[in-house]
């Protein structure tokens, strides 16, 4: 999809005209390849009849793709006021279909802004990507207010989200992600696709909420995973001492000599429920 399809100027021109430079402090890396933004938008599945939440749209490369692919409405949350004029131009081209919200996505009440069905699709600012994902994963009530998340992360974070027990990348984020969602890496993205190019490869992850995650409270699971992976080299009887240690493990039916990365999701849920009781 070139800039001409939507009669909007090429992104490089937009960035030059508005004097936009990606700010490291905001975790920004602008995505300029419109073939790639179209691929991300399509990866999420059909967008017709869906509201789409996008965080950190920047100059709007992915925003344009989401609208061109048929999203009913895009709610774009942007913290950087410098990007608002560029986004306003896109809103003018798609009347009534782009709502730009200026502010911090970590504080925004996103569920109140969308009409279901809704998807989250974003090239997340690197410095808030993990806390944003954790907030969406731990949302109450569940099933979630979104039907899928298609998100760009640094590859290392993407690997942590999808890691299996026993692997080096497996950790707290893996457990939280896979407890409530099915998660998979869709494809990798070269640093060359961005301006400025980051030092690392990125990857697009797709997460589909599970209708019925194993029952436990998000709060208890957070506490258990924090303690267990906070000292991942230690045996669980040691790392879990602050929240119950060996008696807690016995209650959950888990050997105290095991280490955090050997436990699967069901075992962490058993620990969370033992903690709660």
C-alpha cells in the first residue's frame, strides 16, 4: 500500500514537513514501510466491524493501514503532542473513523472508549511495552474487552512472551501471557524498517484471549510469579520463602527442590490458589 492509495503524502514527507524526530525518551521508533504496516494490520484478522486501539501511532503509518484495511474506528492514543497535526491529517481523510486521544496509554480507560468487538494493534513504544501488556493481560473482568492483540516488541520480549517452560526466556511474562492468552510470534521485523533503526530486531506477536483460563486470581498469580522468578536460580522453597515457602509448595503438590523455570502454567496456578487459600 503506497501513500497514494489513501491520497495522503508519503510518510517521509509527513515526518519532514512536521519536523518529527523519534524521541528516545518516549521509546519511539517510527515505522515507515507501508507494505509492512499493511502486513501487521492484516495479521490481526478482518478489521471490518471492529474498533481498533492503537498505542503510540507516531506519524500514523500503521494508523493509515488500519483504516485502509477497513477498521470501523481507530482509537489512537498518543503521548507526544508533536505527532497530533500529522494524525489530524489522517482523521481528515477518514471522517469519523479516527479518534486521537492525547495522553498516556498506561492511564487511559481504554475499555470505555471502544464498542466491541475490538482489537489492539500497535507498534508499542519500547519503554512501556511490557507494563502495557501486563495491564491488558490482568484486566478484569475476563474474557477481556478485546478479541485479539497484535503487537510489535523487541524480539527478546516477544520470545519471553511465547517461551515454553524450561527455556532460558521463560519467566513471569510467559506465565501471565500464556495463562490468559494463546500467544505466538507471527514474524520478525528488521531494524531497517524503522526510523531511526533500533539496535535490535523486532517481532510481531499475536495474542488471543482464552475463553476459560485456568481459574485463579490475577493478584495471587502475580505474587507467586514475582517471588519465584525474582530469584530464579534458587530452589522454590527458598525463593518462595517470603510468601509461604515449603508449606505453600506442599499445599500445591510441588517438590520444594524445583526451580521456577521448570513449572508449567497449571503448576503456577496451583501455587496461586494455594496462596489464596
